[in-house]
C-alpha cells in the first residue's frame, strides 16, 4: 500500500506496546483533548491509535508514557503485517513535553 496522506496529531500518550504473533510491531494510543464541556472538569476526548515504524522512536515513547506528544504520521489505505495493525504509522516525534494540568 502507498502513502495516502500525512499529518500531525497531538495529545497525551496513553500507551505504546510491542506485540504480534510473527511480526512484532509497535502499537500505541494517543488521547487528544477536545472541546471543553459545559460541566466543570469534563472534556471530550478522541483516541488516535497508531503503529510506529522506527524502533528508536517507539523506545523514546515507551520511556515517556503519559507525556504530551506531537507525532508526525503517514496514512495508508490498508495495513501490512510487518508495518503494524493501524493504517496510521508514526515515523517521528515533533515535540514532547509534560502534560498540562
């Protein structure tokens, strides 16, 4: 499959894991904060599930789970077993910081 699109997503890193039966790939989830709710303390949240193509990028994310990341990704029209479970494949970290309270 070819690259269909690319972009940047930002949010708090929920998790990153290495898994798979034959091909071990890095899979993660970013929680993107959304529009604030009318209720105090409540927010909407969107989840961005992705695969990571670069071992060094994945290991840096593993050491910094819970922090806020800006991630560059490529979007594909389908998945390949050696590329990961998601059509969104992160290839680099643009920025990383402590989450806002």
